[in-house]
């Protein structure tokens, strides 16, 4: 029985220790944030070290082409990215027609040719304006932090 109590006590102590470590890590993160807010954006070494670290993490040092060739020179890597995305996004678009007749028995409603053409039509400026001004003023803000209420007020 004593051994069982000792095991439970040890488990409890490990949980307390683990929670204490988590709290200490959280406190250190908060302290680091405060330090960054106080000193980080003052053209200091800390600021530039942080920027350079972020740039290094985002840099592509090498890329392997479709034929297996590995490019390591910065200019070659850049050119490969450009040519890849030009071939992916550029050129003429082809529109394939897919025969969906095998699905027809299961479909409850199919689009008429007119409805399909409306979906494929270009969006007009007035449609964009109407959609924009139909957004509720109390909707959630976008990724930029602005709500539609602040943007729906002309002249501001």
C-alpha cells in the first residue's frame, strides 16, 4: 500500500512539476514579448537579428527541377521559380467539357444553359459594389482588422 501511495505521490509531483514548467515557459515568452515591444523596433541589434533570422528561414537555397537537376545558385533558383509559374499560369487556357450524363438520374435539379452561362459571366462593378455594401456592419473584421462598418462609410 505504501508503494502505491508513493507512486501516486510521484505522479502528482510530476504533474505539479510539469505544470510549473509550462507556467515558467509562458512567463518567459511573455517577458520576451515585452522586451521585444520595448526594445525590438528601435533599429537595435535585436530588431535586425530578428529580421535577418526571419529572412533566412524564408529563403530557398536550392530547388530540384522536374528533370532532377538541382539548382543552388540564387539566380538559377529565382529563374526556375519564374519559369515554373509562368508555364503554370501563363499561356492559353483550355476548357474541357465533361459529360456528366451518368449523374443525371441522381440529380434533383440541373442548371439550364442560361443559368450555367450566368455563372460563367464576368462579375460587374455594380455586383461587387452591391455585395460589398450588403455586408452587415457588425460582421467580424477581416484579416486587416477592419470591419465593414468602417469601410462602408463613404468619404472617411
